[in-house]
């Protein structure tokens, strides 16, 4: 899958995409940098990012720019970058394009942030789940309090109607790339 072949990237690139300053790790024997060259402190509400956590993996995938924009718009970066363990079912840009025209643009508006968060939370479970552990008929509790159902048919694994098309281990859990946006059931 295009974009997932380059998972190991420079952590500073990930921070730059978020608009954050990352603290550079120097070897213990290195002399301190001059004050004017010292990196800025990372925002206190954002956990440290690295090249293998869930947020960094998504940010460095050309196939997940819409997901990253939604995570930023919902102010959900801190939650998904948390220490975990988490599993994120990450819809591709093509998955978002399947939604009715104007849906994504409407969801990222500030007045719709609560709805957007609920949708994003419906893509997250608070345990790291390897694809091989998922069983047909299994129910998963999602971060928004709703449930999803696993469907297995041979090598094909679906969460509700979304097919897992790739899986990537992360330092704080697992990313399963899905071909459809998961929409929570109506209240």
C-alpha cells in the first residue's frame, strides 16, 4: 500500500507536521548546545511523538491525510498519541471519500467537534489487538462507549463493514488500516 512502505521516519518530521517543536535527544557525552540553538519545549499537553507511535505512523502515511486533519480538528492528537495500549482502525483517504459529499468538510468545523470526536473515538479501542486475535462475531468496545463487531471470512477481517487492508504495529499499540469509515450507531 502506497505510503505504508515508509513507516520508519524521522520523529522531527512528525512533529513538524503537527506544528510542534520536538526536543532533540543528545548523547550523554555531547556538549550542551548554545542557548540560541536550544530546541523549544514541546507543548505540555502533547505527549512526545516518535517515529513509531500511532499518530506519527498516520501522519507519515500519504493515505491518511484526511484522518490526520480530522484528528487535529477534533483536538484528539493527545489521546491517540497516548502511551496506550491502543488499537486504531485508520480509514484511508479513499475511505473518507466514500462518505457523502461535504461530510468531512462539515465535520471538521468547530461547531461539529463533539460529533467528530465521537466518530474518531469509534475507531479506537483501548487495547493493542493483533489482527490474528480477532475472531468472527467478536464484539469490541470502542473509546466512545459503543460496540463494533468483528467479521472473519478466511483471511478477510472486517470491523463492522470496514475491511482491514493492512496492519502496522506501533510503539503504543496497533494501527489497522481500513477501507471504510466506521460510523457509530445512532443514539
